[in-house]
């Protein structure tokens, strides 16, 4: 199965990837606990949209050796829940279409809005400010447009915070969950400067150290920062940023794959340009910060080892974006099984 997935992902992601308004295929159900022990974000909230509130749910703690793969596995499952959308930032058309768009507030299909409401609410609930953010969104839902309203505030940092919470970094000394990316970016900078043993991430300039699945790549709005040194002068000052989780390296194709939240209003996989320098794959996009996870690196193909990708072997009737090339059980076989 793993060999088939590697072949399919390697061949088809080299092609033009879907760039429609939604860019989504069919949602893939989260796996049962016996196949992947991860609590869905929806258990962190209760009540319907307009009356949603946070429940008290603790974060998970995991051994350091398990955290990198678990971070990838949790992110991959959420990617499937949103229908496996993909954006290829190595393609000029797709890269240009992502600029200057405020995807979090575009009108949403009411059915999809209802389906994902408790999920995104659960992401917010993993942050200390989650109750306040849900109150703001409840007010939006209670307006005439109701579930056609997208989220009032961008939720990409909340998604990262929830992944780290469910991924095993339950202590704020390890990862400071927040509604804004700059909070944990600054934590990683301080950890690097003080040689902190407790922080899970340390901040590096792009290309300074090897990228691995489970790491974070962060950019700033309008390229406000080009280096860690520039951000260090503004520690603690609010700044618009976005971070994605690295899930696969493809040095032979000069690119890497990363999953982020609130990308065109979904949890989405990005194909990011990269190049090889000093024997290691280096991101070539707009990122200014590489947050390095303080754990032994895992395989470049970590995404393909995730329970969600493995489960696609038996995913009869699931419609994935055709260009992604992962076949369901109802599709013709891709070739002999290993």
C-alpha cells in the first residue's frame, strides 16, 4: 500500500493541481480510535452555531519520540476532513490566486458551514482566548446570513495550536497556544536565544538548518520580516503571520508539502517550492522563519505513513480531487500490489 501511495503521490502531484474556488473533493471521515487515537476538535465545544461555547478539555501529552509523526498524522486527518484540498504554489497561476484574498470571510455554503462549525470552534477552544473568539463568532452567526457567514477572524493559528495540543505538546512551556502565530514564533525565538530545554520549537532562518516533517514554516503579511533578526527586534509586538506544518519532503522534485489551516477557508495541503543547498532541501517561498521541532527527524515520507493516507486503500466511494491521484477501492487498481 505504501509503495502504491508513494508512486501515486509522486507522479500526480507533479501535474497541475486543482485550483477551483473550493478546491475540495469529498470529505474523508475521521478514523475511529482503534485506527487512530485522536480526539476530534468538536469535543472541545458544545452548543449549536450562535450559542457555541468552550468545554474544558485538556491537551494530550506524548513522548518526544512520537510527537513529530503524530503532528503529521493529526494534520493529515484534518486535511481529509476538509476534502483533501491542494494548492500548488510552484504553479504561477495558483500562486497568484492566493494573493490579496481574505478567504476566511467569503460566503460559505450553509451545509458546509454547519458541518465544519464545531471543528473550527474546537480549534479555537485549544487556545486560551477560545471562549472570547467563539463569542465573536456567535454574534456573526446570529446575523441574518447565519451559517453562510465565514469565520469572523482568521483561524490559522488556532488550527496550529489545536494540532500541537492533540499532537502531544500539552504544556504551554512546550508550545504556547494562541490565536495569533506571532506568539509561538516569538516563543521559539526566545527558546533559541536562551537555549531553553522545555520549548518544543526553536526558530531559525530559512536554510540555516534541515527541514523535517513536523517542523513549521512561517511567513509574515506583506513580507514584513525577512529574517529572525528582524522579528527579534519586535518580540511581543502583534504582527500578521501564517505558519504551515511540513508533512513531506520531495528533494528530487525540488519541493515540499505542508498543511495549514484557514488556507482558502479550509485545512489545505500546499506544494511549496524548494531547492537543495549544502545537501539539504531549503524552502524557496515567502517564509522567513523555520521553527525546528526539537526531536529526532522522521522520514521524508511521513505524510504517506499517516493513518489517514493508509486508510484510503479501503475508501470506497470517496471522491478525491482527481489530480491528487489517490485511488479509492472502487477505482481500477494502479498496478500490482507490493
